[in-house]
């Protein structure tokens, strides 16, 4: 029969995260532990899936505050089910799509610069492509 609870060390090994990260997640309210009679932290096995969701979201660039917000309606001692994950994914879809578009544009513009060595602020698409005020010369401008 599988163990229902994991020590912080076991959770660390199984999730691939340092113990300090798990403690940080717990302080931020992302996961929850219980205490044994010896006052050691133990985690329900379901926390492994919750930690996996957090890791995946972070690797996709979702800020920890947004992850916490998405997981906040769920009990901290359980993992998201299929319905929960679909709701979370739907909420993140637009933001992730926007990030992908921004990163793709950056990648494509950087590819134009590889090896060019121009260092030209006038022509470089990465510096400030939409700076129309530069046509008026250097210095501050009063915008109305």
C-alpha cells in the first residue's frame, strides 16, 4: 500500500525541488503541510501534483503571484483535478499567447542582428523602433 504522507525530504526528492523552495511555497500559501507528533512536516501525496503544476507554470514564465491566485480557490492540501486545471489553463491562455508572440518577435528581431555589428540606434529594430520623437533631436519633450 502506498504511503499517504511524504516527509519534506521525500517531497523534495520526488518533485526535484530543494527543501527551501518547498518551505517557501508553503510560506506563500501555495502548498500546505501537517505536523507529526514530533513536529516534523508531512505532506499529503496529492501535493506532488500541485507542486508539478507550480513548476510547469513557473517554467512557462507565469509569475508566482499569478500561480498563487489561480490556486487560491482550491484547498491547499489537495491537487487540482481535470476541471480545476482546465479553468487555470483557460485563465492563463491569453497571457501565455501574448508572451509567446512577444518572445517570437524578439527572437526574430535578434536574428537580424546576429553578427551585423551595426550598433546603430537609427536602424536597429530592437532599440526603440517606435521612437518618433527622436526625429526632433535629443532632449526632453513636453507631451500634451
